[in-house]
C-alpha cells in the first residue's frame, strides 16, 4: 500500500508538551495591524492637519450666513465622499481628494470654501423644490388632499399634514431608525414639528418676523409643497429643536440620529436641507412638483 507523505502522517500527538506550549503562545501573541487594517489612518497627513485646524476655525458662508468652521457639515461631506471615518482622519482627506479631482477641483483633500460651495450645489440640486422654484414658486396642494400624521408622530401634538407618499416614507424610515436603536423607547425623537404650511401662513409669519427672504424664513418655502418636514433631533441646552443658532445646529449634527439619517434617509427617498439638520424633503416620488 502506498504510504502517505510524511507531512500528512504527522499528528499533533507526536509533539511534545513544550512544543505545543510554544505554538499556543505564538498564536496568542497579537500582531501589529497593517495599514490595510487601519483604513481611517491611511492618507495625506498634511491635508489632514489642515482639516483638523479648519474644522472649527475656517470662515465660511455656503448658505449666505457667515459661519466659523465646517463641523456642522462634516457628516454630510463624509457621506458624500463615501467614507465612514471622522473628518479629522487621513482617510477623509484621501477620499475628499478623489471626490475633488472627479469634479474638476484641485485634489488637495482639504476642505475649503470652493469645495464647500460645490458641495452645497450638489446637495441643493437633490431638492426638486430648489430646482422648480428657480422658475417661480410652486403652487400649494389642496389641504384636503394631504394626509394627517398621527398624534404620536407629531411634536407636541401639533396638526401635521403631508403628502401621502411623504408620510408613508416617513413611517418606514422611523420604523427602521427604531430597529437600529437610534430612537430610544418612549422618546419623541424624529417626531414632526412642521409639515405642510400654507403660503398665506408662511407669508404672514415671515412678515411678522421681518425676515421674508432669509435662511430662517422665506416667502416661498418648501413646506408649501407638503413634501418637506422638520423633525425633532433634539436640541442643545437652552435651545429649541428648530433654532438656527450655530451652537444648536452643531449639537444636532453630532447626534447619532442625525448621522443615521445622513447615512440612511436617501433609502427612503429623503434629502436634507444642509443648513437645517432637522429639515428633510421627500424626493423619492417620480414627480414631486
């Protein structure tokens, strides 16, 4: 009978106890992680250092109001360039450089005003209301055609009206968020505090507040379509969920729920108005306006 090769005939029982101890010790010793196993730390160091510095210091105004730093927009930028690493890592700079190069910018990997302005354009183009309103303010739907959110879905028991498709998508998204444990049991997070607002209501409010074409109030608001909603994502101490103060916007941008929405809301047909973390618009229907 043909003998098996020695390597196959060899068995652990032939090893001495000392040899076995040596092998076990070698297996147990942790090895150093390779660069491929630490993806967040692979990338240009100089660009990373510049991003770390500018994250909270760079003067910007992508939406017309002066701001300091781009940390509020960091989750949206990371999602846009396809990276799960924080904004202060080399991988963020590396992926940003690729994104910049593909769009005709210098691939520095550094977040600057030119990059932010282009990102703003990309984000705004995903909102059909923005595109449509360039040709005139869209007409509002008849209120009797809108769906009413349940009391449990509204913030503070407010009456919330939305397009039927918007409310259905919102419910699917909320269920998924609960399933992913980003909404604590019994919490009113993601409750809607503003849905459809009639043109007359918005006009009266912006006139009353003397801000009819600003970032906070506009005479032609996306809320007139029934596709836009403002949702409760929490608030910084001393602020309300819809406060546009930078400290509140940054607080919301750093919450797990907002970051979950940035990563997942598009699956349910929603796009964010980047200046207001709480403002989301349903863009999933083939025809919105």
